[in-house]
C-alpha cells in the first residue's frame, strides 16, 4: 500500500449498508467486471459511483458519515468498491464486519475520522498520508489514529498472506 494516496472524493451519507454496496439481487456474481459495475448502484448520491460506460469509478476515495458498511457480512461489498477503483474510505465510523473485511482482504483502507464533511466535498481532491496519519479533503486536514498491526495486514495483501509471511519468519 502506498504511503501517499491521492484521488477524488465521492460523498456518502450515514448508514450506507453493504446491501447498497453490492446488492444481492445480482448474485451469483459472474465476474469481477460485473461486481465493479454494481458498486453502490442503488445508492442515491449526487451521481453514480461507477461510470456506466466504463464500468469503473472516477472516484478513488469515499467520504462517508456514520456506520459505513453496516448490515450484513457481505464480503462482496468492499470487493465491489475496490474493483470499481476505490482505494480509501474515510468515515466517522464503520460497521465492524465491513471494517474487518476491508483489512482482512487487504483491498480497501478504512480510515475513521470524526469529521464534519458534507456533500460539498463531492468531487474534491483528497490526499491521504499514512506516514503522517493525516488526510486532507477539500483543503481541510484531519489526523487519524495509527493502524498498528492492521496496516501490516493491509500491506501484505490481507490476513492470509500476512499469516503466511509470519509463518515464514518463525
């Protein structure tokens, strides 16, 4: 995982659940391309997350409110966002299972920040500096807590690759 990430913000409100991120009506998922195309397809935002023509998102960062990823333990939720092109989610809080799925799968960096961002940040530039533990959204900077060993899991590509690396070191 790069120590400095930049991108464009997509705004989501509070309580965006995993069924909005990867709706079950599309299952069984037949390909990564299909999963990317349905990311947040039912979310009523300012615009769709995924470009209908390309099947990818122009947004690399989601800026959300409370309990982003609440709901079921659907692993396809963080996968859909990641496959669409999202790399980071900045939220006031996360659904616990969603947060762990992001880390354990090593695909989407969930950053908890008690922020005051609203839909005015939609489309704004975002910079996330993991070394300094700060993110800047639309020119406003917030700091976040150290990820501790969770960042090592992310950098390894997820929990299983991390565990295999640890086994090789013993």
